[in-house]
């Protein structure tokens, strides 16, 4: 077995003691963390590769527990008409994407995450999950496997109405058909069977219905007069999703907004709530819904800025809340460090500029160990501890904006970006070193993705949503 020793770094392992080791070292043996501690106490063996990390910071690999596959190759499209964005991009995903598109998007999203120090990323196939062709998920995962990252593929049934119209392009000619709820579940099961646990366990599949209650608002708050009772479709949906998850012993992921949690709890036996699921968004949920989340041990993930998400109230009740990027479209990014800083700033503004909320240590936990816990993977990733998977990131602190190098957690959260990442290791394999990708021809991947994105725009007619930058306009207006 090969071993690598990273020496003379500032190490922030996010371990149980929450140490900051100023002259620290990490020894990696095969795919596991072997030793973490002061440099003088970490013992190297003959034949170990030694990497001097003076002036650098070692942290656990960052974890993005919610993002959307497909976003990288449509970013900025329809970004100027945000209220209509989902209505515009969902038909594009459902009628203009090909199997090759999903592979190309996987390359770009994986490379973007890698360069930002994200070692584990969740990828939902489309903005609204699309499972009619499991090869979409397979191709996206193949790209991540080639790069060497961990990926959680999220696939499941779309929201109502069922059936859903889709267009398939396998032969180069579009073929339109209707897909029933049962067929969506069959496609999701096929993806689980083909992918879950593959690539030495680096690829996982979580069953992901669009929302936990499909009959009410799918991307916004439902008020009590709108969210009254579960429908037969809601009950059937929850029961079948639960049955498939139990059959294959996979975790669950979904979106939830005000009204969803209260309604889901009307069917306690099959409710998509509990310690085996993490829910994204939770905009506008009520105190009663917070209590349900706390009682059931449900995890929550939040992408800033969010809309009226009671983050502090949930965390005060002991609910595990992690930060996510939500993807890269229409105007986001996979840089978890910038996402963390945005979260901190938004929370300070929302709380009357009270900067005592969310000190940098807590924010770092929310993109490492808390995010790993939301995925049910905290025993493997999220911190640098002996026996855990060797997923780590080295940040080059020898930069003007990171000088002086004291108070390293503050420096990381307040000033660092993904561009400062110097080395990334996943499962003991170095994927990025000296800022250079070691596993994939990055230039070729980007050329391929550019071509696929152009083809997508041509197939979908999306060029009409590629607007001018609004020169000279204080407030965006349109002529048509």
C-alpha cells in the first residue's frame, strides 16, 4: 500500500476536538486517513511520499449536499426572467437533452467542483428529476468516475401531472412519448441497480421525488388554505417511494416548502421524513413544521440566499442544517467557500446586521461534517480522522488576500475562494495538484461540453432566452 504524508501545514481536521494544528501533518495510507496531528507526532515510513505544505491549509473535502445536474450547460439562459425560469428550463431538459449532453455536463460540473475543493457532490438529474432514461444518470456518473470524485446521483419521479411528456433522441431523431409514474419509478430503480455503490463506493444513488407532497406548490410556499389534506395521489406517491427505498436500502432526498411537511405527517407510516432523508429549501415552514422535523430527525439543506428559511429556528431545535449550492444555474456556482460566505452575509442582514450569528467555525462545519451527516456519510467523510476516507483539500494561503495567515478559519470563510485550492485528494487519490487536474484532459472536456451546449440551444430554441446584458438600464426591461 502506498502512503503520502502532508507535512508542515496548518491542519483544520473538523474532528471531535475541533483542533487547529498550526504545524500539522496528515498521513494517508491507501484510501484512508492514517494519522492526523502535530508534525512531530505523525510518523512517516520508508517509501512514503512526502509533500511539504508550508504556508498551506489542509481541510476536509467540502461536501455539496444538493445541486442539479444539467445546470452547467444551461447557465445564464433565462436568468433575466427568474419568475419564469423553471417553466422555461424544464421543457428544455425534458425535450432537448441527449445522453451525450448528460455526460458532457458531468465533466464540466465535476471539474468545477473539483477545482473548488468539493470532493462529494449531489447531482439531481434535471431541475425536476427525470428518470425515464437511466442512461442519463449513468453517463453523468461516468464523468464523475473518470475525474475520481464522489457523486450522489439523485433520481426519481417528477411532480404532477402524471404522465409526463418527454422527448428521446437516441437515434438522432426526436421521439415524443408519455411517461407514467410507474415508468418513472422503474427508471429510478434501474439507475439504483446500475450505479449504487459503483466505482469502489464513490457513486451512490438516492431516491429523489421532486417534492415530498406532489399535489401542492412544487417550488414555493403553500399557505394553509392551499395545503389542507393529502390526496390519494400524494399517499400513493409516498408509499411507493418508501417501498422502493426500503427494497434497495437507499437514502432519500427531496424538496420541501411550507405546507409540505405538515401534510406529509398526516401519513406517518409512509411520510418522506426521518433520519434517512434530507430536505432542501424548507422556505416559510411554520413552527409546527419545525417541530415535526425535529421530532423525526429529518435533515435540512439550505442554499443561500433562500426565501424566508428559518435556519436559526431549525438549528435551535437541534435540526441538522447544511449549506448547499443548489447547482450553477441560472446564476450560481459550485464554489462552496463563496456559498458559505454568502450564507453568512445574508443571515447577518436578515438579523438586523447582527454579526454574532454564525461565526466562521460553525459555517465551516455546515459545508463539511454537517453536510456529510445530512447524507448519512459522517462516518466516512466530512472530517480528517484516523480510519475515515482520505478526502482532503489543500488551500494555498500564500496569496495577498489570505495574508496574514493567522486565524485560519476566519481567513478561509471570510476571504478564500475555490480558486485558492491547490490540491484535492479523494479516496487517497490526488485529482488536482498544483492547480492542475491529474485525471482528465480538462481542455478536451470543456471543448466537448461547449459543443453539446450549442447543440442543446439549437434543438430547444433557447437562444430567445439569451438576453443582452442591459447596458445603461437601472431596471431590466424588455421590448417583447
